[in-house]
């Protein structure tokens, strides 16, 4: 297991250096009956507990792919998922109960002054004992998958975001981009390779420069499936509460997912900067550090703006770019990526739960309420007792 300091999730792949979101250092004040209160879960519960509380036709927007992390850890680091129209997971919170050193046990809702600091609090404001999430209503979502060219994607992006609950773009190389959208209504005609007329298959194959036999083998179908998605998206009707699941490129690669040296550097940029960022990424693709990431794609997700002071999506519709590597020198590769985007002039905020170098960022410039957060921290923990070496690198205390 590769270990590094960070406000991570405590999942199989990322180990948290901040035990405040896992173990309460202030004593046992957790409400043992929290799970019997309608809609509430314990802060120390795994995210899977939320799924257990869902009724038929409900889902939680912003739920991350991994349900192994704690509920408190997930919101404290502004974790997010495939369904991001309403922001990160922290934006789906209605109420939290937090035990702070200076104020004791306090209950906060979204109308309280401290709520927007405590939701993404990085563990330095107190121990979150319980929380209540806001559920969305929808029994089914339409998952649509298609290949797309960069220019077409950028041109269609405003319409894609308007009509989708969630948008995920996977970049495998400069020419292979796969777009996945989640919507409540069908956006395009469905295409089933097995049920399409032979004439249409032959016509498309001829346009692609592929000569087809009268009978297509399964190997031929598999070979053409990616090319066909350029013209006909594959669409699936899925339970809404399963929309958080990883993209197929990850889940299908069990050998990759079982590795123990997976590392990630993820950044959040303003939606208005996505065009310039993606074009710069494509221009610099030949750089060694991009080619050596792994066989898995760079994954890009979209979220609405957040209200939490230290959420990387605060105050702006955001794009999250996740660089994932399984290489032995993965942290070295990710550091080069970090240096690359920092030198690009893009206003990037790092994901609190992934690898990054705190000294390279001026957080008071990135977050307009950073000093206000520090003032609230002084009120909730006047002795700064909730800290560790990693928190000290962020707050300089």
C-alpha cells in the first residue's frame, strides 16, 4: 500500500493522514441512535450506509464511486461523483452535528453561519458525529455512451450540461475520447448493433473503410462497436442510485484495480476554462509524463457550484480532471503533472483527498473565504488542537 500524507478517504487506495474523520479524539459523543433517525447517518459510517437508507426511486447527487470511505471523510474533502449537476456531495447536505473542542456538540443546518465552513472542514473544526443528506427523486436514469471528437464535444458542451444530470469524459489518447452522460430522458435514438439491419451495418462499415462479411462474427462486432458509437450512442436504462458506479473502463480492469500502488492527482478548474485546458492538454500530450500515466484514461467530471467555503467547486461551475497512475514512480509522475498545470496559468484548486503539494498553492488566493474559515476555526478550536503535519502545511499553524 502506497501511503502519503493527505486528507484522503481511508479507502483501499487512499489512506487518510487525518484520523479526526475516522476516530473521535474528543471522547465518545457520537449518537448511537443516529441511524434510527430518519435520513441521518453517522459520520463514521461508510457511504454504503446512505445507499441502505435510500427508498425505491431515490438517489443522492454527488455520491462518489467508492462507498468504502466514511461519510464524514467524503464531505470533509469535497468528494464528488458522476452525478454533479447540483455540486459535490457536500452540497447534498441539509444538516450536520459536529463536536468541536471549544463549542462542544453543536447542530448546524444550511441556514447557520458555520455550516458552510463545517461541511468541507478538512477535519480541523471538529468531529462530525452525524449528518442528513438531501435525496433526489428518480427511479431511472438514461446512461448514454459514445465516442466524440474534441471540437464536437466543446461545441456541444453547453447543451450536454443543460440536458444531463451528470457528464463524464474519458480521454484515452489524443484521438479516443469517450463521453458518458446521465439524464432523465432519452436524448438520442438508441442503437443496438445486434438488432440493426445488415444494410445499415454494411453502409456504416463501408464508410469506415471496413469490408464486412455477410455474417458478422462477435469479433467483428466488438471491433466495430467503438467506431459505431461515433454515430449511434449506446444507451442503458439504469437505477438512479447506481449512477455513482465507476466507468466500465475501470471496473472491467480488475487487474488494475487490485494493484496497491494506485495514486491520483485531481484538480478542479472553472467551467469557463475547460476549452483552453483541454486544448493545452492535447497539445502537450506527447510529453513523457502524460504517456506514462497508465493504460487508463484521464477522467473529467463536471459539477455545479458549491457553497462550502473550502470546496474546490466553491462559487463556480467546475470541471474536475483526475490523473490516475499505477506506475511504481507514480508520485513523481503526478508531481510533474502538478508542475505542468501550475505553470499553465490555469486557476486550479487541488482535490483535498488526492496527492498534491500544499506549499505550491496560495490558498488565500484560491479561496475568497479562506481567512473567514480560519476565523471560524479559531472560534470552534481556539487552541488549534485538531491538527497534524499535513493540516499545518495548509493552514500554516
